[in-house]
């Protein structure tokens, strides 16, 4: 028979929990991503250091759809994200001024093991949702953006003879920088919070048109 953990064990206090997280070291995926960014930077030094800004595309796809992925640091350890959305310089949502993008994303927050009250527990979480992303061009090929979204968030924690899960619809907010490193490669540095406490994600990712 499963008993339920108190809710504070699903998101334990960061200062009181003793962690046995394997994600403290640099994850191999982060090294691979860094190498990919270096290669894309070298490509960008060629004839097109940044894709020219050419105005907004259609209201739905911008200037074409993009797919991407990211790896980053979360409150659970190392997290991964897959996303699809509108690309290019953005879409115009008349009568809302400015350029916007939209994005659907699947986020894994990773997992961690922590010790509390002398017992060892494990927790993990994931989310799926969508965001609107207003953009502010800073220079050719570089833009700052914000994220305003809604996500389904699910988390699970377990320990000796105990198990608990929580889920629900949560808001998401974030901000980041996007660099069009190559006509077919965009690089993103992003901070996002999904569901308030325990939902922080700082990630580095790439995206490509399809």
C-alpha cells in the first residue's frame, strides 16, 4: 500500500535537504551542445554572419516553422527541452504591435535524490505547454524576447514505502536572447519559470527550420 508524502517533500527546501545529485558535474550533453555552438559560430563567420531581418511572415508560421532542443540547469538537476514553433523574425498579431513568435515545448526537469529526515527520496518532473514570445530586435540577427505561457506540470516524489504525485495547469514566464548564428541555425540562451517554486530552468539551445 502506498502512503502519501507531505507536499513539502515533493519540492523540498533547498537549504535543508542534503542532496545526492549526480548532475553536479557538467553533463556530457552540455559539452556536445557547446561544441555544436562553436561549429555554428564558425559557420556564421562566412558570408552570412547573421540572417538579415526581413520583416514579419504570416501570422501563423512567421517565416517558417522551426524545431529545437536545449539542455540546462533546473531545480532537479539537468533538464532537457524539445520545442516547435514559428520562426523567422516573428509574426504580427494585429492589432497588437510588434513581432511575436509562438512555441510548443516539452520540458524534462530531470531527477534528483535527496535526504530529508534521515530518509532518501527521489523526485522528478516534466511539463508540456505553449507560449507567446514578444520580441525586441537588438541588432541584425540578435533579438531579446519574453515568454508568456500555460503548461501542464507533473511532478513525482518517492521514498521508502512512500509515493506521491502532483499535477496541474501552471503559468510560465521567461526571457532570453536569440542569435541567428547561421541562416539555418539559431542559438538561444533562456531563463524560464514554470509553476513558481521549483520550476526554474536556465538553458542553452539551438533551433533549425524544417
